[in-house]
C-alpha cells in the first residue's frame, strides 16, 4: 500500500469515457469446469483479474467453473477510475451472477474476493442468500492497519469529507502486498518508474497509484457492510496472513465475530503478505478454498 502523497491538478479537469474494447487480460476471464459448481472471483480495488488467475486455475483443476469479471472502470485511465463508485464495482459482480445460466452452470455458486473484493462478495451473499452457497474472504479490508501502513493514514478522514479527495493519490511502495521476492521485483520494476497516467502494465500488476477518492468509496462500502453483517447467514471462510502488510488480522476477526453465519471459519497464513492469491502460499489458499466449498456443498445436499 502507498506511503507517498501525490497531487495531480489535471485529473479533475480532464474528460474521457471508458474504452469500449479492452484486451482479454483486462476484461476478466472464465474457465469452464466440470460438476463441482461455479466460483465467482472478485479482484481488489485498483487491482486486476490477473491477481486472481492463478487461484482460478487451482479451483478449475478441482472441477469448478471459474468466472472473474473486471470491476467497473478498472483498466481505464486513472481519471476515469477515480470517479468510480463502490456500487458500480458491485454491479460488475452482480451482473456476473445474473448472467449465469442454471442449465449450463449446474451445481452451487460460490463467491470469493480479495481485499475489497471480499467485501463485495459478502454484499452479493447478502442480496442473493438463496443463490450464493458460500463465500471465501481473502485478506478482507475494512481498515488499513497493517504493519506497512504510514502514519498519514490517520489523516484520511479529513479527505473523506472535503473536496481534497478529488486531488490526492497514494503512490504504491514496497512490498506491494507481496512477500515473494521474485514477484515483488517484477512489480517494482514497473511501479518505480510509472507515471500517474501510465497504463502500460496495469492489466498485469494493477495501478501504481491509488486515488484517495476510491478510499472514500471503500469507506462508504465498509459503513454499508457493517450494518448488514449480522443479517448474512451464508457460510463464510476467512483467510488472512498473520504478516499482512496492509490490513491486520483484526479485519478478518471483526467479520468473524459479527457475521450471522452459523458455518464460519478463520484460517491464518504464516508466509504471505496481503495479496495471498499470488504470494508464497497461493496453492494452500486454493486447496483450502476448494475444501471449504466441497464441505458446504455436501452439507447443502444433506
């Protein structure tokens, strides 16, 4: 997560609209499965479907059909992304669920998300309790309190309620949520030199800059979800790294303690940071998710 503030006066004056045609790696992905069911994967805020693809292949090998949409305006120029509301991101997930055809997508439907994507998966389960059989929350992000968070995060509430949030950005800095040194080096090669308008490798690594306006949207999503946690009864799995550099285990514990689900579990990782879908224990994450979904499906069949 970021530790440096950047200001860009051009962004609010520039226009632009979303590009209608995007490369395949920026529009999401889908993997046809067998009969285990369907898993909707949701990437994080300013992230990319690529950060979920390895996990998608792990689940696919277990028999699941996997669908991962690109969240609204992700992959677009940052002046478009910064105007995105959390409801627009949720609509991308919601439309994915509604597009599933029961005749061609047999079996239960699960939702799993990373960081803010975990919150969107919970919102989906709240709206569609009869369609979402289970949710896996990966590094859920309610508040940024990880060990690499700067002291300046305490100033964010000042931006939430003033026009300042339209002008400020965070610049992503190491370790980028990644403990694996080889992966972190590749990300650093791009992020270190990237300008605010650089979209060169956004589809692969996500945005090097994080608009404060999107943190305001995350704040609004968290406020909404907190009022709904006790009403969510869908089985839920929470997976988070003990050394998460962005969001501490308190985030998962907060959800675990307040969600209305009778079936819930919390698993801690010991060799990863925030982006557990690509970090050193990614295979273990995929195995535990598949096992959880299998248990939920078996219980549902009775």
